[in-house]
């Protein structure tokens, strides 16, 4: 975290000499964050359970001349996370930024959500993020500080129909953010979260194809209009906010939840 006076000599949102660990960057929001962070100078380390997708993202960044690696990692397994963080710290020398992006969803209310679905969502979204935090924070403390960004959801802040398990997990992500920000502010670690509403990702397209065959366009329009602004957000828009919150320009911000919601919270 630089002194505000020091930043006057640098271009805005510069991540030069920063090492950024991003989970689930094989596609969607995580991929856009990895791409933007690399273009701003960060060395990118991807943790991705879908090994091929993670490597494709890393290869595309290397082809543009950026520093990027991908490691297969099941974040629900603490030993795998620990090994990956150890290897990154050994090879890169430090970890400056952690983006907890990897997550899964489940559709259903409390009555039709199965125990298996609840456990699956909890293991990835909550416990997986916990494993990454626990493995990464000591590294940040040892190198004098760092930045953590959690991908929560608008479902952390408002009720969303038929998203019981998902909302539970993203509510936990929100309060984890508050807790980490409070516990480690004296160690120069900032922790914030982004709460997006519906973002157009490959997951959305796959969901519509699976559940609404032949009605994809109609349902896409309906989901888009749930946002008062009249459309879904883009992964690049999430990445732009992530860049700000992980940059030194946001060095006075910690323990904050940023809606990226097209007006869902406050526009009627």
C-alpha cells in the first residue's frame, strides 16, 4: 500500500510488480479479471479445477507477452490449496492480491434444495474461499500487506427467488469480508467484496440452454430486465471494478461491499 503522494508519479490503476492469485479464472468473470490485471502489469496465478480452461487463459495471456501461470486446484481441499500457495510464493517471492472468484450455483428454495446441493455450494463458495484466505493471509503478512477481493453477489444483500443455497453462501462471503477486513487491518491487508447482479457469462448461456431449450432468447430478455438498467452486466465491467479495488488508488477502502447491480438496490 503506497503513500498517496507516491502514486502521483505512476499511471492510475498500475499493478506492476504485483502477484495476483485468481481462483476460477478459466472463464467468465475470473478470466476477465485475470486479463485486465495482466494488462495492468500484474503477474497472474490462476487456480482452476478445470485444468484445461485455466491453462487456456494463461496461454492466451502469455501469447500477449504477459506473465501468467495456471495450476489445477480443487479449492475445497485445504492440502491442494496449501501446496499451490506454497509453490506460488516460492516461485514468485510473494502474493500481493487474492481474488476469491471461484463459485458454483444451485437453484431452489429451502424446501426443494437438497442436502447434497447445499453441501456442494457450501464446500466451494464458503469453505473454498476460507481455504484460500487461510493459506494466503500469512504470506501477505510476511511481505508487509496485501489486498483481498471476494466475489459476493447482489444475493448477499437482497432476497433472490429460488436461490436459497447460493444466497446463503454469498451472504457468508459478505460477512467473511467484514471479518477479514477487521481482523487484519493492522497488518496492512485490505479486504472488500463486489456484489454483482446478473452478469452475462458462459454459465448463463449454459443454464438457459439446459433449462429453457427453445426459449433461450425470451428467458435471457426476462433475466436482463430484472435489472432496472435493462440489461445484464458484462464480465469486463466486473473486472474494471475489481481492478480499482485491488489497486493502490483504493488504498483507503476496506471492509466494503460494492453493488454492481444495474440499479437493483436503489432504482425502482
